[in-house]
C-alpha cells in the first residue's frame, strides 16, 4: 500500500517486508522483515564493528575466517559480539525501555545461534539449507515460535508485563478452556480428567460442577446445580 501510494506521487519506495513469517531461520527473517532497517544496521553498525575487529585481529596475527570456516574464538569475535551489539542498538532504537533491550538481545541470541549452526554445517561440509519440505515446514514453525516469543517483549508496556504474559503462554498460571470448547461433551470429559478448568460462563449442562471461579466437568452422577452454578451458566 505504501509503495502504491508513493508511486501516485512519483516517489519510488523500496520494499520493506517480504513475507517474513515464511522465513526458515532468524537470519532469513531479518532479510525479509523491515529490510530497510536491516540494511541500515548492517551498513552503518554491524559492518564498521566487524571491520574494526578484523583489522585489529589481522594486526595482532590472530586467525581470520577462511572460506566460511572459522575457529570458535574467531566466531565469537567476528560474529557473536558484533551481532549482539547491533541487535542491542536495534532494540534501543525501537524504544526506551527494558522490554526493548530484552527484545534486541533476544534477537541477537537467536542470530548468534543461527550463525553458529550454519558455521558448524560449513565446517563439517553439510548443506546449509535443506530441500525437504518437511524439514522446511518444521524450521518455519520453529522460527515463527521464536519470533512470537520475542514479539511479546516488543509489544508489552514493560518488562514485567512481558514476563507475566510469557508465563501465561507457557501455562504457568494454569490452563483453562473457553466456554464454547469446554461445553463439548468429549472435550469436557478429557479436560476434567486432566484437571483443566473452564473459564467463567461455561456450559449450563447438568453434568457440570461449578466453583466460584470456573466450571469443571463432573465425574460419576450428575450433581444438583447450585444457585451460583446456575447464575454462572446463565451468564
């Protein structure tokens, strides 16, 4: 839309997003997501840092990468440190808050792991990418999961809120089912066996035992609905 509106006024805007959630790893994700920002950070932050470290290591006679292969020390100096520092700056650029610092550092960690995995493949002579649709599907889903975890910090109002939301996403605050799903007979029975409750306002079926907080599928004989249960069911 932005590109089309720009062309109406004779302005050619560069593409900025290219289906980032189809990325198979975080390296590919950042080549698809906010591409203009990625190019800026690469050209004016990451590359100068790497160039400075490379010149210092060359002057000191330390090993440098050869044909994509490098030692662990070289990887930490020329890939890990510049990547984490660049993503830290990216996080602070997005906003002044500890949640943005966590967002940047988490993406920096993701990128370091991805680069280390690819460096290991190059070192052992393995192909960097797979042609298997099953492996690519798993890689896309796993990348999407990692991106969503980091996005919690990006969208949260503060760091504590982000951690609380992640705890809820992981089920650390308990697991409940929405009334529309918990009211299904088979689902309700399985949820009750697993100790999973339903949100307030659940089904008014007679075989549901209700507490002050939520409704639970009963076992055995159908209980007599209490007044509080009936009130909850009517809601």
